[in-house]
C-alpha cells in the first residue's frame, strides 16, 4: 500500500534539485537493492512487490502491488524493489588512484564508468561540477551497485588538479599510444572528457601525459567514453 | 514537405518486421548521414531540415520542417537529417578475425560493439539469430556510422562455430586472465554472451579457450558486455 503523497514524493526525486532538497535518491531492482543493503547507505523506505531473497533485518518493508511499483518506478520494466536512500555526507577519505571526469553528460556512461572503477579497484572518482549527477536514477541503474562502494565527488577540476602531485594522464585522439606507454606503478590521476568535445581547454593545460588508444586504420573518429575508460583502466590497473 | 503516408511508412520502420518487409531502415543525424553517404549503402530517401555540409551528389533531397522531422524521428533530440536506406544483400566476403555475439539484447550495446570492431579493425561480426537486429534505430545510432563499414551477419551459431578452424575464445567469469594469455597473432574467433546470462550452454561446448578480465578484488560480479568487448578487442588486436 502506498499513498498518493508518497508517490508524488518519489516521482519528484527524478529531478536533481529535489534529490538535493530532500537529500535522498532512488535505487531500483533486486540486484541493486541487495548491493545497497550490504553497503553503509541508509535506507529510508523500501518498497517490494514480493518477498525477495534479501535479509532486510530491522528495516520496515512496504509491500505494494506491481501496478503501484510501476507508478513510482523510473524503469521501463520495474523489477520487484525500490528504495528511497539517504544521500551520504560528502567524504574524501580514500587515497590511491583517481579517475577524473570532465563534463560527462550521459548518465549511462557515468554509471558504466563507476562500475568499471569498482571492477579495477579505483576507489575515487572526481567529477567536474557540470558532470551528470551521480544520484540520477539512470546512473544508479547502470552502476549495478558499484556506486555504493566508491567515493564520487564533485569539484572545480581546475582547482582540484592544481593541487595534485604526480602524473596527470589525459585521454586524447593524438596522445602517446598506451600500448607503448610506461604505466606508473604508483597512484595516478586519469582524466576523461566530454562525449562530444573531449577534455576542455582549461583542464588540458593541467595534464602532464597525453595518451591515446590507437585506431587500427579505421575511419571511426573516436571511441565511446565508457569503452575508452574500460581500456585505460584495464591498462593502468594491471 | 512530407506526406502523411510517408510519415506512416517511416514510423513503421521502427519495427523489425516492417524493416525486413520493406527491406529498408532509418539512419539519423548529421554525422551518421555523412558516414552513410561515404559508404556503399543505397539511400532511398533523404530528409533535411537545412542544408548541411554534405555532398549529396545526384541524390534528391526533401527539405522538411523541424516539426516534420520530429514526427518521423526515433531520437529524443532529432538532428537535421534522416535517411531511409536499403538493407544490403547479405554478403560474407570478409576474411580475418570475427567477433561472435551470442544473444546480445541491448541495442546500445550492439551499436557500441560494432563501433569498437571498426576501431580495432575487426571487419566481421556474426550474431546469434536472437541477437537484437542490427538495423534497429538505436543500434544504428550507437554505432556512430561504423555499421556501414562492417559485415554483420545473423546465423545459427552452433552450426557456424562447428565449421570454424583455429581457436575460438569465449569470455567467462572464470577463464584464463587475458593479461597473462598468449594472444594468437593469427585470425581468431572471439565470443561474447548475453548481458544477464552470458554465453549459452550449447555454444560454451564449442569454445577452445576460456578467458577472463580479472577483477581487482571488487564485489562487482561482472562488466557490461560492451566494456568487456572494448578490453578484449584491445588486447586481441594489438
């Protein structure tokens, strides 16, 4: 059972301004909810259409119908579970290598990149302030639960990078071939740019090493940013 | 100017059965149209909202309004140009390495994988019959024009793979680490499986080499199939 005002509140969280006003966001789907429950994130409300294989502990569960779930879901195929989750206080405790994102606009790309960072052990992502919001429902969905295991911060990248010591790698069309590169064994900063325009001019100046994934003779102009992230993280984290 | 019956016809092409009934599909956006014109694909109709920087040669252009484009477009943000293109006769002339896709269901993933193959010089993709249609508008869009430079065939994979000589690599959670693998310098077959269920049992039996992208200690269960394709093609094609 869900009230009309609850529906209205949950639907309002699809907008960034409402997420930050109420300091909460939505997590959907059985697998994501399982990852969520195993994380330190605080669940405010949990809605289920059926009992699922999750230890909800002392958490109060609201059982709702499939029709009700469809009314509050952001997915085209709602999947059994939806939680309203508290946005955690900003923290910046992790050390180690950092992936830096300059103006990533597609939520699917950001979610996929977070999933990759989790896979390859990069625990911190620093985003420019105009990068899509990490609590956007499509980002949460595409991260497949990895969002709960990483620190994702938003920052003025120019200020942030000026404080960085050590190499700052940036991915360009015309950089050094990463297959031939001497990858540092120490912590690194790696920057990826916007889907259309790449790394912005003001950030480019702060890069110490320009790198590339070599094109094997195709007319293709570029790779999708998430697939480029996959290849670069694979090389840097091995 | 566009007639009501033209609108109806173009909209009908969002369904696979109509694409194969009429033997044509839709290509949208300035960049994709440019790649299309530079390819051997036959354009049946070209609709533009404004003159764009493309040599259309003897091709007859229909100028339409932005509102008219919005009515025939599959995109949320229609972009200046839409073409109706003939589905080419099936060909299977390419030799060389082959990427094999077992039941890929997401059109964005298939388009992204085609873009990757183009980048890394793999000219042939063989899909299981239940893989999403390559002429689905979202596949065409995500391929960013690479679709016009590759052979994509649909086949009974079991039959197809039984005829293959040489190594057949398949990506699994528990295969040999590709970082330690001796990558063959000769042509290869590389198989990727469905987004949720991976490579199917009947195909698994035909694989000679099980490979993996090693997880760096994360709880993440898997990588997105397009990002896995990125890393594998990068290693195999270098």
